[in-house]
C-alpha cells in the first residue's frame, strides 16, 4: 500500500507544539496593513490554536509531521 503523504501546503502553515496542539497564523495580516488600525495589526500578530471543528481533518493531513 502507498504511504500517506503530508500535505505540502499545510505543513508550511501549521506548527505542532510540544504537547501536540496545532498552532496557526491569523488571517488578514499579510498585506494592506496601512489601512488597518494599529490595534488590528497588533492583535493579528502571533499565533492561535486551530479550532476544534478543523482539528481532526488537519491532524490527518499532517499525520507524518513531528
């Protein structure tokens, strides 16, 4: 049987913590920052956890990622 491959696009966007949680970057932060308020830009920094409804699907797609 063929092996399950890690989803190439997703492995660049998701990080797995030491405890096994999935972390992702926040949306709306890549460009057009000048038109957003300072508060918006500040709150878009950093990472947040993957939602519970997406967790199972994403975990399967990055099954080989450590």
